[in-house]
C-alpha cells in the first residue's frame, strides 16, 4: 500500500493532524494500536488556541456540546469536597475592560468525549484512512520514502506501507521516536498517580461549588476531575512507587472505594469504580522533532506536566503547524527547508510550556490556569519574514499587552459584525494563504501569485481605517499575509511596485527554490 503520510497514533494530536491533512487534500493513513478511542477522561482542558483551531475545522459547536457548561469552568480548593471553607476561582482573564482576545474561549471536554468527536469528523473526511487496533512494528527510510511494517492486532496479519512521510503522534513511549533514534531530555518520575474513574451521586454535593477541577489541600491528597459534575468523576490519587504497589491497589475494589470516600469526605458515598490507570509526571523534550522523513508531534515530542493543562494543547498546536507544511512540500509548492521550520517554531515553544508547567507543579500556594497562554506564541523561522533588527520573540505571557499584528504572531481576533459567514478575522483564515487588506490595489498581487501556482485568497476587510490600524499597525494601504495556521507570515505598508512582489515573498516563505535542500538529520 502507498500513501503520502503515515500518522502513527490516534489520540487528540493524531486525529487533529488527520483532520487538517484532509482539509488540505493530503492522502494519509492513520493507525492506532488500541482497539478504539480512549476510555479514560485523561486530558480535559481545551485551551482557547486549540478551540480556535477546531473552530476553523468546523468542530467547535460539537465540542462545546460534549463538554462542561462554561459556568463550571472554575477551580476548587478545599480539604475535601464538603469543606465549608473552600475557595473557588475562575480561569485567568484579561483585566482590561472590554478586552476580548478570542471568539473561542477554552472549554473542559474530557479526552474520551473529545476523541469521539474528532474521530467522527476525521472519518467523514475523504482523504483519511483510519485504522484502530493496528500497530507499527518497525520502519526504515531512504531518499524514496518510508517503508513501515504494520500489524493488524485482530488477525495478526502483517503488511507493508510505503509513505512519503511518517509522523509519530504515538505518545511519551513513542515507537516512532525510538525507531528514528531521537533522544528525550529532561526529568522523569516527578510524581506518580493512580487515576480512578468512578460513578457517584455527587451532583447535589457540589451544586454550590461546581468546578472543573477540585484540588485537595492538606490533609487531603490529590484531587477530583469533573466529567459531568453529576455522576461521572475521576479521582487522582498520588502514590509513592517505592512504598505503594499500584497493581495491588487497583486489584482491590474495596480499597479503591475507600480512597474515593476518604478524599471526598463522604464515608457513606455510593461509589462504583469503572476504570483505573496509573501515570507518571515527566518534563521531557525531544532532542529534535525531525529525522529526515520522520517527524514527531504531541507527547512523542514533549511530555508536559499537567499542572496548567497545556500538554495536549501544545500537541494540537504541533499538528496545526505541521499539517500545512507537509501539504505544501508534498504537492511541490514548497522546499524541504519548510519542514525544518516546524522544529524551529514548535520546539522553543514546547520548552517554554514545559518550564512554566514545571514551575506550576512546584508552587506551594497553587497556580493560575492560563487559558489564553498559547495565544501569545510568536515564531521565528524561515517561514516568517521579519524586518532586519526585529527583536527575539517575547515569552509566552497572557498578561502582556497584545501588540498589533506582527510577523510570527497569531492573527489577532477582531470582531466583524455583519460580515457574511465571518464573525471574526480568524474566520477568514485558510485553508491556504490569506491576504487581509482594505486596499483593493493588493488584489493584483494575490491574482499573480495564484496564477503562478501559489494560491492566495484576498479578503477586503469590512472595517474602518482606525480599526484596521488597531489590528495591523499599518496604514490603510497595507496588508497582512496570514499562513494557513493563522500566524502572520509577513506584512507591508504598501503594495510592492511589481505585481510579482507577493509571489516572491511566498517563494521565500515556502523555501520554494530549495527543493533539492537536504532534509534535517
């Protein structure tokens, strides 16, 4: 069998990558070793940036229906679930009056429900071939592509797939990363937890304190995660592997029930244990995201402490960054060096996310949940054109003032009331490059680029000059060039003198003249 991209791993990152590849018309095969999607809630926080990405794919409404209501997105701290002296806080918000950075605020949607929505939409996309209970046994690569051996775990049958690219979205114990010989760097075993999924009638108990997460303060241990804030819950119990035997504990149903009752502060609570799993907190980063035709995304590239809720969201951002670049290289519009920009942009961001999450895990007084943290990512790479002397990108920081749109940053949200089919500037993005401008003189530039095989969609923004200047920092003669992932690639105050000016910019951004460049090793 032949395919353009083989995606290994069918969790949130692999499924998002599949959706995006289908959006760009890339034929691909996704394989997942497990028989189906996750049975455990696992990650639950979908950040604002991830919500924007899924909005672009048309999934946002389905996800919000599957998640907790916005009124429950709070964080509880108390000795147990019935502590009268509890503290309940919301997510960190922009303190400026009237500030609205996104049309898609984050939400809480447990991973089992999230994956079900992603899978349903991914299977509806024509270019996708998705196979569960199929594992990657081994692979080799050369200048012609990747040769992968797969096994159908239902029948034991083995077969070979030839792909142009292989992407490992297969988690912290990635078979793809190991096979590519890419090392992981950073500490492991920062904490060990037994996760107990259970049913119990807790809805009335927490009615006056309904939250997404319930952090237990001393003498309580661990915390509760709300699946529906009624009957379905997860209790995270910390344990010491040098003294505790999690296998013995999970085999003792009565002991599991006692753990839940003691943590809840309700000794007579009716508890039904549905599932358990153990997990380890690590803070690790891959030494590289690419080895020739093999790339990594999600936990295969970075394992992020869950303190802050950024791990899965960083992986979804990886998929968004990588998908359009793969599509451009595979159809011949871009050179190999465009794929190097994936690591150049995403690895420094993952380093920051790991460090912030690690600091959160050590904060004795607790930490803030920054739903909008990833909105502030700014890239520097060959896929972003900046002026000479442009300073290094600022660190991730949702508390900082958002400057007008600048190359490398995410296109700022600007409400477009009355605009047909677009409530926000973000709704104008993709699936190819987008040119935003109030100046019709730019349309010749986009038409020339499109005729040359590098399509650009020009949108005349229906905004007045002050709003345009506030968005772009440019005069009314200017334009913003937006990448398919919603990040600014380039801007200019005036149209180039020649109609081929924008075409030249695109060729530079795509490394289009570097098709023979050696892939990163």
